C-alpha cells in the first residue's frame, strides 16, 4: 500500500521525555525561586525583603507541588501552596518551629520562627504569581502546537 498514511504512535520514550519535561520546568523554576529568595534578603532590607521572601516562599511551594505532581492544575497547586504556607505560619503559634529553628538553620528557613499575621496575604500573592507564571508557560506551550 504505497502512499498509505500510517498513524504515528507515540513511543514509550516520548512519554518518558514528556514526563521529564513536565517536572523539569517547575524544578528549574524552584531553583530560580530559591536563588531569588536568597538574593532578596541580601540585596533588600526591611519589610520589602521580608514580604518578598514570604511571597517567594509560597511560590517555591507552588513549584514543588508541580515537581511532585506534574499533572496538577495550576490553580490547585496555587491553593495547595497558599494553604501549606498559611499552615506553616499558624504552626509558628505553637513555638515548635522556634525551638527547632534554634537548633537548625534548615528548620528556621523552612518553618520560620515567629508568627506574623501580615505575612498571610503575601503567601496568596506568591501562590497567585505561581499560577500566573504557570498559566503563561502552559498557554505558550499550547500556542506552539
């Protein structure tokens, strides 16, 4: 059957490559977010640095959700990131993060030490930024196809 069109079948390798790409983009974004968070604290001072750090914390969680579960919808990842960030902030009311932070820099960076209510809206800002950035990447990828 010359000239017959054979449907293209995606190989298993294509599926693996696609899965790696779905994780690679948020993984790179997570690394860049950590770099931005560390840079903000070293370049800026005061409330600007603090609240930018809060937003970047939620943004990092957003990217990590997509690394762990790459098929998650952006808005779901944003809700999870915001909810997790708020939960960690509320956990600070128990004093446990402060105790852990006194013994571990990593615990202090991940859990913080002191509850601060003005941090809460900045977590929403960071999660929303993640959703918006993710949406841009997804729409751009869709437009290429």
